[in-house]
């Protein structure tokens, strides 16, 4: 994950993102490798660039809404933006070792 943190809240953002789980996989979205970038600006904007495990993810809207809502609730964040990308395409190698172990991929 790339972090650019001019607002000084990246740790709080990461803490919130770690509470969000893909409902089909019992691992948080950070450990799954779905968060590509956290970028905060001094004006209070926090932008999260993320992906999904599959483009046709049935809970995509809910997941993006939850990310936006939780990041927007952090003190100092005035505007939370969530950008969805599929470049690069997600694959299992993007998961943390802990996630791969928990899911039986190691």
C-alpha cells in the first residue's frame, strides 16, 4: 500500500480500514491487499484507491460505501473519496502472509 499522508491521519485511516471485511472472505480489506493507496492532503481530503477481489463482486457498492463512511468519520478528514481501480488486477499474491495462512494458501 502506498501512503502519502500530509494530514497526519494515515494510521487512523488504516485502523478503520482494518475493521472492514469482505463478507465472503473472513479477512480485512487491508490484509487482502485491496487497498492500493491512502493519500491525504492538508485541506482535509482523504483519497483511498482500492480494488476488489473480482470485478463482478456482488457487495462492491456496500464495501465502497463502508470505506467512504469510515474514513469520513475520522477527525480531521473533511472529504473522503474512494476510487475503484482494477489496474493492477488483484490476485492472491497481494494478500499478506497472515491472510494467506488463515485462508489456507500457504
